[in-house]
C-alpha cells in the first residue's frame, strides 16, 4: 500500500518547465493542480482534465502515484491532473467522487481508494456523468481479490492480488521460524477497519496459524505512520519483551517500529523484520540486512499506467481492464537482500 502514511509534509513535484503548480483555494479538498496545456503547442485541442482522488495527498505513496500520472500527462501535452486529498477518511473520498461527478469539470478519475468496498456506491454517479474511473492499488467492489472491474463506471484496475502478496510475505516468516519454538511474532497492520488491511491480517494468519511453533503475541495498528507505529511497538514490547519477528504491511510502520525495537536493545538483523511498499528507505534497510524482506509496490508506474488507461477511456480508445501491478517493476514483489544484490540499480519508486 495503502502504502499509506499520514504526516508527510507537502506535495513536492520535480518536473520541467512544463509543470504548472497552482493552489486550488476554492476547494479545500484539492491540494495541487498540474497542467501541461499551458506549454502545449499553439492551437492544441482536446484537453483532458483528470481528477486524481488520493487516499491522502500527504502520503508518500499517493504522491508517487500522482507523480507518475503527472509524468504521463506531460507526454500527452494536453492533459491536466488535479489531486484531491482524501485525508485517509472514507466519507471524504466518497463525497469527492460524487462532487467530481456533478461538477462537470473533469473528464476522468484516477482513484486510490481508502475504503474500496464502501466507495463502490459512489461510482455510479460518475458512470451516469460518463466519467470513467480507473482504480489503483486496490480493486473497487465487494470482492477484494477480483481485479476485473466489478462496478459500473470502473473501466480499469491497476493493482495486484493483495491476499496472495500478503501470504507470500508471511511465508518468509514461516521459513525463518522453522527452527524456533516458540517463534514470537508481532503483526503491525494499518487499520483493521479498512477492508484491505483486514484482508492482509487474515492472509497473514492463514499462513502463520498452521504452524504450532509460531505464536502471534500481538497485533498493533500503525495507521501507516511512523509515530503511531513507534508507540504501538512500545506498547507491544511492554507486554511482550521477547520478539523474534515483526510482520508489518507498511514501510512507514516498520521504520517507526525500528526505533522502538532498537531503543529496547534489539538487533534487527538477528530478527525477521518486514515492511511493505518498497519505499527508498525500506530498500536501503533490506540491502543492509537490517530488514529481512519487503513487499514492493511500484506507485509511480501505477500512476502512469492508470493515467494512460483513463485517458484512453475518455478518448474512446481501447482500455486494458486489468493491469497487474506486480509486473510494473524490475524486481519481484517480495525482495530480500539476495534479490536486491541482483538488482543493484533498484532504489524504490517513492519516498516517505
């Protein structure tokens, strides 16, 4: 993921002279606007306006999705991308879909959903307004593992099978714990109220609970935030001073947990510590052998792919209904130090 964290500062877009950044003061949910039309050749027609509805515009992962969409928009020369701040709040994002559908300002939507199940009820408003929607990171609809569009108005999904990816991450824990009895595991999850975090947690447990030597001693909610995760891990350590594994679904959470663990005297290189998202700090930690593994996402590439599909839909061109996000990068979805040694140039597609 949702690599998804709260307290990142402001959107920083590194682009060329084609980039135009303006504050949209008339709508507090709109963070920034990128437009390539200002620098387009004279007489250029057919401008397309895309609303990118981020789960949180202050989140590094969402910023990378936006950056990828901006980069693709620059290639078109007549496409404008506006990012909306979902504030990690399901109702806020639900309202944004309906507002975009009713305003008549935007031609398409790229969505990074907070609640992929609940927001499905807002999508028909976009469909009625003939505004195609491409969802990234997660599918939208009742089936959390079905990537094919499930809701009228969704034309493409740029995502991976979260359940399968989560099981792969947990399988690394099983291998590490093979000769440890007990092998004490703490799980750090984003927010169990989110359907996909609940799915991840169940996927982890479906793998771990089949091994009697593995004891899940605590489950903390890190909210994709360093500080929240630091406190959550401090609380876990007070009740469980001995840990062998920290299984986290988000890099930001693992970074916060690392501070708590090291302060308590733990050497992470002698544990099995994971992250999720593949941000640049996580890749450094895995390369150094401090973390054992990381589940990697490619948000910049996802943003590019999603922007291309929504523009295709707007312009009546063929649309690819499913793009497997696991295939967008140069490394496999689960990386270890050994795998990264084979890919020395890979640094991660986003920064926290």
